């Protein structure tokens, strides 16, 4: 049995990068994610059908991280904000992980919240270093090993 390492971050480190979302930036990120999914042979519309609650959840997360590149939110809050169930939130997060455009972690301070980091954000290297305390090259290597293990 393989153990997965969950990336964790502390609230005070994340707060430095939290900014109010921007609708135009959100639309651009969603378009980039759709294009990257297509490039990687992933059916975006199967994971996030237009108008579905899973799509609303993705939309909410992308809006929150659209400016700062990172956001944190509890599954219960996401469910409430999108008129969804916690189970639907978990399904949407599973789909977000499949897209490979985001790092999905958790808060290390004992609060049960998701942390989402957009990999194509201009400050990705700075955030991965200052929030998750990872070297970018090590993260890329670890990601490739994880993808290889999952495929094998």
C-alpha cells in the first residue's frame, strides 16, 4: 500500500498571498485550465459539466485564487456557497486534482480546510517556497514520481 503525503501550510503564511478575487482573471484561468486539460487528454466537461454544482465549486475556488494564486476554504463553506453537499465538494476536489493545474493541500493548524494553489500563477515559485516550504525543483521531481506511481 502506497502512502500519500499531504501538503500542508500554515494560515499565517497563506494570508500573505490572499487577495480579493477578480472575475476577468477567473475567466482567464478557467480557459487556461480547459486548454491544459485538452492538451493532457482530460475531458474537462466530464469532470465539470457546465452548470453543474461541481463546476460551481471549481468556479468559486478559481475566483478566490484568481489574483493571489492561493486560497483556503473549508468543504462546508464551499458547500454552503455553492448550494452543494460536502460529498459534491469532495467529488469536485477529486476532479480538480485530476486536472494537474492546482496543488491541493490542507491547513496544518488543525483547521479542516483545503488549500488550493494555481500552478500557472506568476508567483507560484515564491508561494510554493514561502507557504509550503518546498524547493520548486524538488516539488516537480516529487510530482513526476507521484504521477509515475499512479500510472503504473
